[in-house]
C-alpha cells in the first residue's frame, strides 16, 4: 500500500526567481516532483496585489495583477506545470488582511481609506512593519472572500490556504468606530483600553473564527472536495497577538489541513513546541490534519540536513504524516543539499497526497442563496442581537 503523506513547500514571490518565467516554473515543478513532494502552496496575494489576473482587484482598484506579471498568468502557468508532474496546487493568500509593508497602507488604503484598521490611540494599525485592513469590516471581509472565490471558481486548484495573516488581526486593533459600536451595542460599554483583556481578545477572535467558517462554507459550496488549509501562528501566542483561535477552528471542523508555523532554529525548541501542540490541541481524530510548517531558509539562516531529518523522523514517531517547508529556495541552497537528503531518505518512496476521506468525514451539504455581504451582516446582527 502506498504511503499517504502531506509533503508540501511554499513558493514565495520574495527571494525567488520561480515565477519570473514559465520556464522557471516548469523547472521548479519538475524538481519538486523528483524530490518527492506532492503539493505546492504558491503565493497568489502579496503586497496588495494578486499574482493572477483578478476581476475583483480590477473592479475595485483598477489593478488587475502585480505589474511584474502583466500579460501573463503565473498561477495558470504553475497549475499546468504542476499537473504535468502530478503535484497538487493549493494557492496561498499570504498577505491576508495586511494592506502593505511600511507604505502607510499602500494602494489599498489610498483608494479605500475607510477600510483601514486603528489602534486605541486612533492611529493606523501597524505591527512588525505591516499596516492592516480592518478584518472586522463587512466590506473588507467580502473583498477577501471574493479573491478566494474567484480563484476556486476560475482555476483547477485543490484548495486554498490562509496563514498568520488570514484570518488574523493584531490584537492592538479593533478600535475603529464600527467595531466599537458593535461591542457597545452588545455590552453597553466601550471596549477596554487594554487590548489584551481576555474577554476583548476572545470577542474579536470569535469574529475571525466566524469569518473562517463562512470562507469554509463558501469554498465547499463551489466544490466540496476542495481543501481549506491554514498555516497559523503557534497557539496561544497567535491568539494573544493575532487573535487566531486555532484550537476552535479544529473543534468546529472549519479547517481541513493545518500547518502551525513552528519556525524554530534548533531541534529541542521545535520538539517542545510540537509536543505541546499535539498534547493540548489534537485528538487522535484530528491528527491527520496536522502537517507542521518548518523553516528551512530565512535571511541568512539555513536549516541543516541533520535537523531536517530529525524533524521528519520525529513527526512520523508521533503519527504526523507530513510537513510543509518554508520555502522553495531553501531546497536549492548548497547545490540542492536538502532536496538530495529528502530524495535519498524520507521522501525516497513516493507518497499519495491525502484526500478528504483520509482527513475527515464530509457528511455536510452547502447551499448559497444570498450574497456574501448579506450573509455577513445577517450573521453579525444575530450574533450581537443588533
């Protein structure tokens, strides 16, 4: 019987040459297949632009695609090349609710200033250089959902992926007039000044969880076989800092596969975090959904071959059948060192990518009868008894 494992890799736009030409894409997909990978997560939403021609972006912002790809469709090219060598494709909406990086909101907030997020002092929400859209705003949520839906409707993909920015929101935010009004209507008081107040954290995290539930429903309505993949920050740091309540996502069954970003640079730290996640968040039934995100390259850092092998061996000991590497270029460093190690070792035998039967019971039907915006507003009114 063939192995069933998730062997994934993220394909970035930053520090990568892959998407710059069709030839580069073909070479990369062939390289991944030969190395033993079976799924690729290509970025499609980054720095406020798409890496495919987007009707939604064109309609709202007059920008069809990242200007470096005018006249091309890198996503379509990648899907064609991936299918040729048997790779699954799950587009990655990397930027999520972020608007820009050190650009004061960039083109999105220049044209839609009302979509901006704000902290308690009334300043544009910024964390680690990223400026943010208001993830609690109905129109912003509708915009991101439409980006996701145009991809699953127009491309032969196997699913979609969110990450540490989707759905996510810095916990210092939520002080815009609309969100304050919603909170005040429910509790007859203003939100606390302390943005890490436990109740205030949970209330906002619940909004993001409900958004993910709607995204899950909408994707499954297009095709119930599509996977909803998430790569959140590690809980509970991700909850306190970015309102990502990933244990609840798992309990509610609104994520099919999950890749917590265990980006640690030594094996002991990695092992400790993984043990805690597995013991505290994953039941035996949930474990097939888990394929941790591992850091093989970032800046000057390069994961050693020995460390990589230890991580994969430990995964299999725990019953974790998969991992996702960040990111592709790390496999090509030092004359393809890590790729060669994988091909000769844990990935020497090919593995099938899991289907939904392997991951969960899908006895659910999905139906849509109203617009996304109407459903968002209806759900929020009911939730807050507005």
